């Protein structure tokens, strides 16, 4: 342990409490091999033990295994004190006086509220998927990032191990700060999803939100408005559901750019206004051909024929699934 002056902090003791157990066993074994003492809550402890790493039960620190069907497991000074305590001389003295063990690393992720609601939008048990203890652990560790490293996503396991390997088992102040910010972002995102998800079922709140919170994992785009720019697409937390899914999937070809996405959005908005088979051809967010017909093939042919010059590198959208013969209308047309 070091002071809060920007010095690296050696990882000697870690607390685990995770719902998403991706990469957990490997991460725990690697930490144990570096002589890190592992502690964990119920199901997480069982998973780590099955993976072959020695791990102690968090209930040794609290005297309780679980209250109220698992609602209370980690909300206890025996755990939170070891996370929040400053590692100053006074803080260490109080840790000793209270017989508390300090934690240098907290690995936590939350009950899958967003996923549960996305899979079961009419669920009546949504409150049971609201995590309290995990969010508290994350916030406590993030607040005390001067001495504590917090990890809220399995994608951080390998980078953390790499840093430990090159820094004598320590984590830099910059990394601790970055991970603390990410933890608070995740808490914000999670709480926003809960607030939206608890809206009355079947009713839509027509008020404009004060804030729009975006999901943590963006879809990486090929480039921005111009090829030298970077871009990503984010889905927003939606009312009455979890996080909106990715708006598209690339089946074939290169990934979409920012301008491609604008064209696709414009084209989809147009064809969504029609009930008859309709096709829209869009370039630079400007329609250069829109047509309806008795068949989708007819609509495609007429929309494409509207402006043969402007359509080069266009986006094409239709309001029906393609039939086996419909793609023939696109033969010879360069669609970006």
C-alpha cells in the first residue's frame, strides 16, 4: 500500500462479487498466482473455487451469509470499511482498532436488470433484478480510488493483469482513476436503465428526459463524417426496457461509416411512412429516389431509376423483407 500522492498501489487483497462470470476463473487464478488474497460472496466464491483458486468467504467478515433471500450480503462495515478506509496512518490505525481487512481491489458487476427487461419487457419481478450491494461496492471503491482499484467489466481483466506483470504487482494512479470513472459511468447507466424500466408497464412517459444516457458498449463505425475521423454509434436507455439493441448487423462487406448510418436512418424513416411496398434511395442524407409499387421489385426499380447519377454510393431501404427475386433490381447499382 502507498499514500494517495499518485504512487502505484500494490494489490494484496481482492474482493469479488459478480453476476457476469466471464473470465472470472482465469482472472482469479492469475491474481492468486501473484499472491493476492481472494475474498468473494456466495456464488462468486463457488465459481472461483471451482476454477481452482483459493478464496475465502466474505461472510467471514460480516458474520452473515445472506439476509432476506440474498438482498443483504455485502452491506456491512466489515466489508465497506475495508474498501472505504483511507490508507493514511490514521486510517490504518482505525482499521487495526476495528479489526478490519483493507481491500486493494474490488471486482464487481451487477444483476442483469437491463437484460432481464429486454428479454421480458412485461416482467412484474423487475425489482428483484435491481442490484443494491454491487452498486454500493463499486461506488465505495471508486470513491476511494486513491488507494483502491475497481473493476466493473470483465474486459478490464487482461489489461489489469498486464499492468500487474510489468509493475511489480502494483496499479498506477492513472489506471485507478480511469477505472473509477468507468465504475461511476456504469452506475449512472445502470440507475438510468432502472428509472426507465420502472415506468408504468404499457405506458410511455411523453416528457422529454432531462438527460439521455447511452449504453456503455458502442458500435464502432468505419469512420466519421470524413475518412480521417473516428466514430461510434451508441444506443440510448429506452423507456420501459433495458438498453436498446444495436440498430444493425453487418451481414456482408465493410462496416458502416457515420455517413452510411445517417443515410440508412433517413432511408428507413422514409419507407416507414408507407404501408404499400416502398423503396428509398438516399445519398448524403438526401433522398434521390422514392417509389411505391404493387411489388417490392417494382418499387425498387422505380426508386433506383429516379436519379441514376446521384444514387452512386447510396443507401437503399425497403419496408418489406426481400423476396428471392427482389435483389435483381440492384444489379449494377453501387450501394455503399
